[in-house]
């Protein structure tokens, strides 16, 4: 009976970690694509807009993207290790840690959307010489 309970606890732990890994991989894929888009926006800024504020903000968001991506990759390594070899139960502490990662991802996405909107606004008012 005790073995069955331990098995259920371990199965639940693995399921929760797997769910977190799936979500985490989606975030990592999105941030990888975002990095490409930031590079393209930097080219647009250099060739057309030539606005130092936009350039500085683009570089800042790209740096933040790199830092968040690195933190998420490290978190992914830890989750994979815990999934394979760990025995720590999935509790509120672990769920809160995942929520913090989600918050950092969402904050970056909001920053990026605001930046992209400002670039598109400047492009919509752009006049050729």
C-alpha cells in the first residue's frame, strides 16, 4: 500500500515537472524567435528611423532577452535533472518558482510589444526624402 502511494506521488511530481518543461520549451522557442525579430528591427532602425532612443531601447530589450533566455535554459537543465533523478515532491515552493519564471517571461514580452508598437508608429509616420 505504501509503495502504491509513493508511486502516485512520484507520478504526480513527474507529471507536474513535464507540464512545466512543455511550457518552458514554448517560452524558449518564443524568445529565440524574438531575438531574430529584434535583429530585424535594429536593421530597420539603422537604415530608416535613425532614432537613438529606439536604438537604445532595442539594445536594452535584446540584452534582457538574452539574460532571460539564459536563465530559462538553466532552469530547463534543472527541471530535466529533477525529472530524471530527483525525489523532491512538487509543492507550492516549486510552483512559485515556476510562476517567477513565467513573470519574467511575460514582463519581457510586454516590453517587446511596447517597443514594437513604438517602432511601427514611427514607421507609419516615416516620410521618404
